[in-house]
C-alpha cells in the first residue's frame, strides 16, 4: 500500500460527504483538501523522479569508471594478457 492511499481515501470520503450535504462550507473544505492532496501527490512524484534521475546518473558514472580502469590490477592474472 502506498503512503498516498490513506490520503486518497480521506479525500474520497470528504468529497462524498460534501456532495451529499451540498453546503458551501463543505464544498470549500472539499476544494481545499483536494488542492492539498494534489500538491502532495505532485511533490511526491517530483521527488521520486529526481531520485531516479540521480540513480541513473550515478550508475552511468560507476559504469564509466569501471570501464576506464583495468579489470585486473595484476596483468599476469588477466586471461587474455597473462602468460
């Protein structure tokens, strides 16, 4: 279960109650909660995307660095160059 699921459940419950009551205060409260939940989801998505981008960049650096140095520190152990 994602951490946003409880927020989504609360939002659905409040929207349902506001729709059934149809009072202006309930509609304003519903709109405010909807905006807060939407902002939370957006920020969470942006943070996740940023973390994924950083992971990909780190993987690229590790790959490039591992290709730049020899696999064996002692070339005599290398199956292609060793004697």
